[in-house]
C-alpha cells in the first residue's frame, strides 16, 4: 500500500506540472499513462468498468470521473490511481489552469481543507460519521454544496467497503487501526444536483457551477491517520496562499 500510494502521489505531482492553458487533458492522460507503466505499475482506471483512459481529469463543472478529451479549462481535478504489486493507491487534487478568480480559488482552498478536516476525524475507534460531520459543519460556513460522491475502502481492491460519506449520514461503524480508505470530498459552488453525460462517466453539475475535489488514501492508526498518498513536494503550493502545506 505504501509503495502504491507513494507512486500515485508522485504521478499526481508530475501531472500537476503539465496543467497549463492549451495543454490538453489527452496529453496529460498520455504522460500519466507512460509514467505509471515505466514504474512497473498499471493505471487502475484503464478498463475499470469500461473506463477508456488512464486518469480522470475533471474540468470546471465536471465533478469527477471526467474522461480526458481535449478541453482547456480554468480548474481541473486530476485523479490518479495506480496498481502496484497487487495494491491500489488513489489520490487527486484540483489544479488551477491559467488565471483563476478569487472566488474560484476559495472553492479550491475550502475543498482541500474539507478533505484535511475529514482526515483529522480519523483514528482507531472513531465513528465513520464524524468524517461527514466535520466536513459539513465547515462547508455550511461557506454555503457550498457537497456532491453525493463517496470515498471508499481501498487496498487489493480498487473500491470496497467502507463507504465514506462526506455529508451528514447514518452509516454505522467504527474505524479500526490498519484500515485503508479514501477521503475525497467534491464541493460545488451551486446546487448538489448532478447528471451524467452520455459517455456514462462524466459527472457534471446540473446548474453548471464549478466544482473542486481533493483525495487522499489514508491508513488508520491507533491515535490518528497516516496520509499514504502525501508526497512532501506536492504540498508546497505558492499559487494558493492559505492552503495548508506540510513540507
Ligand atoms: N479514482 C476514482 C476514485 O477516487 C475512481 C475512478 S473510476 C474510473 O474513486 F473508472 F473513473 F476511473
Ligand atoms: Co480517485
Ligand atoms: Co477514490
């Protein structure tokens, strides 16, 4: 798990360096694919439930699972999952492409903070419900919507139990040291209603409002959680002052 997650983090960081106006999401997909193959791993999304590409790139109003095509946009979530030596590592972040206005920067910053707040609720014996509670309380201060996508258990299987809600929920259950799962909130500026494109994957907001997402794979420990997909250099973000950084 550690090796897979570290590779996912390095691939995501590299993918982020490619985000610039006029660079297509298809180019990002090709570069990510190559880096994963060169590392002796497999891009988990490719062929997963028929998904046609190696990475998810979700631009602007696209919430998640965007299929790379040829779009250029203002904010873009890149979601990398690698399968290395029998284990999956899953991580994503939202990058700024070109000039981005203040309110959009705030959405991106608050989304990252929500993911971190969720992570901070995790330790052996904690209730899964506290993740969604902590995130929801914070989002309420800004009036953003939390989209109905969930995190998931991960390890030898890409998506497994437990389901990780980012909203208030009634899911029972408590965390156990040694468990690995993702926390991956998606926040929209507008409403929570979403719809799927005809491709069966691309999830977008109905009102066209911008959305952002961040994701880490974490390991529950006795007194907290370890972020397995954290790559130190990935956290120095000079373009987003105020975003917590861990370098
Ligand atoms: N990486 C996504 C997640 O966070 C799942 C992508 S599935 C795909 O769970 F098929 F769209 F790639
Ligand atoms: Co992911
Ligand atoms: Co995930």
